[in-house]
C-alpha cells in the first residue's frame, strides 16, 4: 500500500466530494445542530468532505489523519478543544 499522499489528488477528490453534497444545506444542518457554532475555515460542508475522504482513504481515520488532510487544503490549520 502506498502511504504517500499526493496533495493534488486530495484536492481533486475533496472537490468532487464537496460538489456531490449541497454545501448550503450541509452548513445549515451543521449550524442548526450546533455542530458549527462560530465562523471558521472549517465549516460543516468542509468537515463532511474531509471526513468522507478520510473514511475512503483510511477506513477509520484518526484525528491526526483528518488534520493532515485539512492541512493540505488549509495550510497551518489547527484544531483546538
């Protein structure tokens, strides 16, 4: 299995995934359920896309793997609790 991640492939796959879902509807649901509570570069639609890609790539992605995917799209992105 190849463990090298090609950032162009990741960006392309994320774009395809995000185009599959209705971004506005996903973001409305994320706000309505308090999944997203404030403005951020990571909105509900982006989370769904990254998590979906992470599931496809890793099966059961770790938080670090998801953050790694996010950092390809949003360089320097950090998660805080």
